[in-house]
C-alpha cells in the first residue's frame, strides 16, 4: 500500500454511532474521491464498522483512529484496519503498532516528540490537535530543522483552512470531519456527503 499520506489530500475522520451506517457512508466517501477513511475507536460500533467497510466497500482503504493501546491495535487489525492512527504515543504503543504489520501514524504536537520519533526511525506522523497546537505556522517552522518529517495534520481543520496546510512541503494530507456534517449523518443524506467529499478531494 502507498504511504497513508499519499492516498488522498483529505482523510475523513469518521465517528460511527450505528454500524449499519458504515457501508453507505463509506461508499459515499469513496464515490466522492476520498478512499482513505479513518474510523475512530470512540464508539462501540467502530470495530463492526471497520469490518463492514472492509468486506463490502472494495474501493475503501479503511483505517482505525484514536488507537491508544496495544489492545486497540490488535482489535483494529483483526477487524480489517489497513492503517492505524493515534492521537499520541508511548513506547509500548509504538511497539504494538510496529508489530501490527500495517502502516501507522503516531500523533505528535511538539518538536521534541517529532525528534524522538525520527530517532526511532519514524518520519510519517499525525500532527494533533493541529489548530490548537499551532497550525500552519508551527508546521512551517518545523520544515527547516526537521525536513524529513511529514505530517497529516488533524483537529479543527476546515475546507477553508485545508489548502494552507496542503501547500506546506511537509504536509502530505489533512484529516477532517467537515465533509461529515452532523445533520447530514442524522438524515443519512449520503448524496450530500458524496458532494462534500468530492469538494474535499479536489483540494490537491
């Protein structure tokens, strides 16, 4: 599989409350041009959602987000997750993700964390929470001293702000939820989700 950072300009960050919604939601995102889908492990339905998308949406590359423990790593991979994303990291969590056999993006929000992960041989990282942690100005300041680090910024990013992140040389993609508005999900308006996904996919 190509790098997670190169699959699409935007990775939708999905919180699935009802596993029955997972397949139509994923189909709408894929049809809109966003094949990489991060399903967060925040709800009881998350693992079932990953299984369903893996089995029923061939064009989707589904990953697990909010992975915060080795147990979560094992459960996500067993469910079919093809990549892992964590909001932060510990050495124990890193080891579990390394042993998983799938690509992963450990979360960072400080320069010291980036240096520590580069020291451990990891250069593809999640920058979280992006807006609260300094946004584009912070990432731009890292590009000079730490040119080998590449990021997927996530947290507070919108359709309006995404292009400024994607223009940075050390950003491969961004994570976001703006193509998944709560009212559209509540109404199961998958056509609207597809339209918003297509708009996001055009941000190249």
